[in-house]
C-alpha cells in the first residue's frame, strides 16, 4: 500500500483538529482564531467571540489579548473569570483612549505647561495600559 502526500496531509490535519478540540491552543484559521470551541473574529470596532457548541455570539472585546483571554475562559469552562476580564478590558480601553488624547495634546499644543502635563499623563496612561494588559495575559496563560 503506497501512501501519497495527500493522504499524509489529510491524516496530519485530522491529528491537528483532534488536538485543537481537546486542548485550548489558539489556532488561526482564515480571518478567525479558534480556541477549542470558541472563535474570535475581528471587525472594525473590536473582536467578537462566538461559541461553536451553541453557535451564538457570546462576548465583545476591544483588544485581541482580551478576546483571547475571554475565549480561553469559555473553552476551559472558567466562567467566573469572564466578568473580571471584561472589567480589565474596559480599563484597558479607557487608558488607551486617554493615551491617544494626551499624545495628540502634547503634539499639537503651543503652551509649554500644557505640553508637559499632557506628556506626563501620556506616560502614565501607557504604563497603565501595559499593567492592565499584563493582568489580562495572566488569565490567558493561567499564571
């Protein structure tokens, strides 16, 4: 019995699909990312999380890290983490918007005092973004 490349590729795909459904490993497939039975899709406003078991929309998130953390929590049945992750996503979005505002202010302001204050606030907002994103990643990587 002679195996062809197509047979080998088919059996490898079957092994990968079986592993993906058993373990919560992110796999990018087309324009979406799958984690077990959860799918993350990007749209122009953020990321949508769908569940394949009930084929319904479950959550919305502003950042990819949050979307992956939410879908990981759905895939591993850790539903108590979802509200905490959504709260962190809202904080991340707030600090990100603050950073954009303060950056624009210190780039376009003519008043030196206002520039200095905006630059300081920009640095604070960026640091908070990194801090909150690290907290979100703790949910994603089960630290």
